[in-house]
C-alpha cells in the first residue's frame, strides 16, 4: 500500500526535487503540492494524504501555523516539518502544534525518506542533528508530571532511553529482540504512568534521570 504524500514548500525547485526523490520510492505516491499554507490546508482536506511534508518559511501562513490549522481540521493528519532551521524553539513549537516529525533540509536523502516512513508508520521522528540542540534547550519545557523513576523496571529503562535517543518502536524491538506490539505496549503504559506525552518531554525526563549518559 502506497504512502500518499502532500509536499508544501514555497520554492518550486525544492518541490520538484522532493517529488523526484519521493516518486522514485515504490511505496510512495506524491498526490499534491502546495506553495503556501492556505493552499496546503485546502489540499490536505481535499486529498487526506498519509503524510504532509511542510517547510517552515512560507508566505501567508508559516509551516507551524499551517500545521496547527491542519491538525485542528484533520486530527489524524501526520505532519513532517522539513526545514533549514536547526532551532530548538521551532522544534518545540512544531511538536506542540501537532507535528509528528522534524527533519533538516541538510539531511541526506535516505534520512528524509526514512523520516517519512517513520511518520507514516505512526512513530515520531526528530532529526538526529537536533538532539544536542534539543537537550540544551530542555529547560524551556514545562516539567513533566509525575516521577516514577525509581519504579522503572530494567526493561522500561532500556525502552525509555532508546525512545529518548530517537529510535522508533521497530528499531527498539530489533535491538531488544521483542515484538513491535510488545514495545508499543510498554511505551503506552510507561509514558502514561510518567505523564510524558511528546518527544521533548521524554528527552528531558531521560536527561534529568541520567538515562542519556554514556
């Protein structure tokens, strides 16, 4: 089954390059393009794509505002921000307004393709190049509710550490030799108990409890 993708960027050259890159993947189908946020919102409602790839810098509405409005209209939409901005404040806003991923335009092509697949599969994707920037700015994020660190089992600790480092459920399952369903169950129970709801809170919690230390 194809992953149906809507590309949103105000530069025609970027849109053409992305279309060529993504159309070469047998499981991807580019169903539309938009050059600004207003057009993107209308096309998203009309086409209901599986993944919407959105730039931040656009006329009329920027990518984060566009994401917010798309999610309000289509709560199940999967939005991936593709941007030049390696800035934690943009990342934080994107996640808060409903984006499922954030990848830099400087990323290599396989990473962009992988980010789209990750988001389409229901996971979050944060560009690895943003990890250090994110950790340095975690103080900007509200303290997550609950503690529960002392109650974590060794398995839960391993899962939380890997999620905080940006691994998907499938990758964690492979590393820990468990099924994806088992990992998803652990994640749901663990994050619900700790009051964690997005990748930024997860990374901050892991850092505060020394889970990102080598």
